[in-house]
């Protein structure tokens, strides 16, 4: 069953039943391999400029329309790290109190300003003994149905309440 939640920043979040308990800060035995959560977002020029100011990346392909027009992309693109922040959004909101230990990012296609994308985290392994959740992470360009980013993440959930372990 897919559940939906409205967020600010013009985002829409969807998630499977196993993620529902995480909203309350509890890891439970219902979270299983294959469970996933998604968020859709459109990155605006103002957001890209603000991010550029914060991180210091002033590459003209991100902030200058004329310069970007001369590149192979033909227009401005969103910083890849800003697009990858969708994973932090999902992990931070579902795994409250957890530590984001590792993230790999493979940039497959550019994301343009005002283009709708969907970030997705999917559980690929659970290690309750080490208190780790392993995720497959993707960003998909919705209109083209094309992957923009692929990767994997590792979450340490030591601050979340773990499911009860059976001694049987």
C-alpha cells in the first residue's frame, strides 16, 4: 500500500507501509527489503542561486544563462549535490534520530531548472545487529522517465527504537 504526505517546498512524499512507523521515530519489524519512500520536487532558479551562495560553487553552468547556453546542455543545470539532497530530505524525515553514514552518487543525466524530479530511497538490506539500514537511491526525471542520479546509502539507526529481537 502506498501512502502519501504533503510537504512544503512544492514537494510530494509517498511511502510504503513499512515507512509509516518511521514517521513516529520507531524502527519496526514491518520495515522490510523493498520498502521505499519518494519525494518529488522542482528546483527553481532562486533555489540554485541560494545553494550556489551557500556552497560557493559559482560554476556558470548553474548560475549564468548565457554561459550555460554555450555548453552541451544548452541551458542552466541544477547542482548535482543539490539534487542529491533529496536523499537527505527522505532519510532525515523518515529515519529521525539516525546518522547518515554513507552515500554514493552517480550522475547519469543533468537536471534542469524547473524540471520535476522524483527522489527515491529503497531498503535493500537491514542489519539489526549493527543497527544499519542499506538503501538504493535514485533520482528520476519524471517527464523523460530517465535516471538522473543512482547510488546507495547507509543509515545508522542507533537513536531509533529498534524492533524487539526474538530469542527463540
